[in-house]
């Protein structure tokens, strides 16, 4: 039996929905259903009444639910106590951050934090968005930092996780300039001459955001995907070398814009292809199978007055 099966089961008991719980647990619905079935096989009893709507628990499921809450809380408390023996790690705040933010937003944010909050020791785990969110869900970090846009919300239960807005980030199309300083490739392109497009790999968060921008464009955009990767830094390098148009976060191209290595790919100012995203920080709510380090709690309290915003 795996701990994540119990966490899945508790989520299902609280949402009464396989699809909603699968979203919150960051797995596909078929994978989530298989994990519940594995738990039922281990328990030797049906735990979920699948004939009812919304989904409800069987008597055996109700019994396991109460026990699972106690067991998971005990495991979290034990983990916190064990970590307490590692005194060298107690003054470090562990962050899970998607790759792009780890390269762009995070270094300058930490620098500003030291000026206002004071000295801070941080341990960064750079991951893709899904794995970063799972790191928070599974208790592997103190704070998750991630982008947010209503078109691509991060499915974290607001009853379980606190959130503050740390700032905002623009994503827009950029390209290498020609000898005359004009874009080598200028959007929107032409139906008979599509522009080379440097895109994000399937599943990348910024790829989904970029797709949404293109779908919302008031003018048809003609692009030919010639390269893809899941990291903005990889796209930026290709754009600087003149391989095509790339949608990039503004913090990732600040130096390249100042040096003239990149320019906006839109000449027509009336064509808006940029989008503002929030940069958010998340943590597990206190008491929800979570014991916070003192330094992490102090940081969160510091962020609250000036940076938090109501959802």
C-alpha cells in the first residue's frame, strides 16, 4: 500500500468527484481511478459506491476515511519531527519552482527579499509545473512558486493551500532584429509564407498560455513550428540566433532587449499578443497535515500584508 493511495482516497471522500480529485492530485482520471482500485484491492473491500451521484463512500470507506486522516496526520507529524533532527536544514526554506521562474524571477525576488525580510537561506528545486505542484502536495517543499492565469489555473484546493501574489509577468513574442533593427520575422505573417515558430513542448504550462494567446488574437497568425522545447531559456537561445519567433516571459529577455539581441515581433502596436500572468506563492495551510518550519512561517507572515491579494 502506498501513502499516495490514502491521500487520493481522502481527496475523493472530500470532493465526491473522481474528475475533480484527479485534477487536485495532478494525475489523469484513469490513473486516479486505478489508484483507488489498488487501495480497494489492498483493503479487500469496496470503499466507494460508484452507483451513486455524487460519489459516496461505502461503510467500509467511511471507516477507512476516519483512519486515513489520523494516519496521514501522524505521518506528517513524524516527518516533521525527523526533519527537526536535521538542525542544519531547519534554517533553509525549500522552494519548488518551475524552470523558467527559477532562471528569471526567483533570483531577483530573493535579492529583494533579503533587503526587506532579512538574510534568508533557500534551497531551490527547479522542476516542471506538474512536478513542482506535486512536490508541494506531497510535502516535499515549504513554498511553491508558479505562474497563474485564469485560462490555465493551477488546480490546488483553496481549502488546503494558502496563496499570495508575488508579482506579475508579461509573456509576448520576440525575435532577432535584422541589420536595420526591424524584426527578422514580423507577426502576423502571411498565409502563403508562415513565420518560423519556436514553440513549447506539449504539456508545458507556457505552451498552453501561448496557445490561448494565439486563439484569442483578433488577426489570424501564420506560424510554422520548426522547433520546440519545454524551457523558455531554450527558446530564447534559438530566438537570439535568428531561428524564429518565440513567446517569452519579459523577465527572461530583459538583458537581450537592452542589448538589442531581441526585439518585439509585432510591428503593429494595435495587435496585442502579450499577456499578463500572476506569479504566485503557495503553501499548505497550517494544521492540514502540515507543520511549518519557523523560518518558513516567518516568511509567509512577512509576505501577507503587502503582497497578498484576495482571490
